[in-house]
C-alpha cells in the first residue's frame, strides 16, 4: 500500500490539514532542536490520529508505533506516569485492535 492510495478518498481540506500539520511539527522541532525520536513520534502520531479519524486500518498500526515511541520519549524525560499510561493502557488496546 503506497501513501497515495491512503490519501485517495481524502478531501482537499483533509490533505491540507495533514500537510500543514507536518510543516508545523517540523518547524517546531527545528526551532527547539528536538531529536529524531521526538520528531518521528510527533509525525507518526499526527498521521495516526488522522488515519484513525478517517477509519483507516493503517491508523491502528501507526498508533501502535506512536505509543511505543512516546513511551520511550516519556521514559527518557522521566515522565513515568505517561510511560505507565501509554505502555500499560494504550499499547494493549492497540494490540487488541490490530488482532481483532
């Protein structure tokens, strides 16, 4: 599945929302000199949110990847409550949603 097929049934406004979100995320990441892990977590996270809003199955997988990356970012920043929420609550939900 290529990215063009994923965006095939999206309206121009939805595509503009996706690409403007990517531009804003990349701009903020450059301004604040974020690392590649945080940047990829943010980009995959916005993609997951929009894919899930559109009801695409690829959103479940990208949400799972975002959950894992965000757990790592949270652990590195000593946000242990976020690690517990994402790793022990969100991760099993995404795994179950992918399986079912």
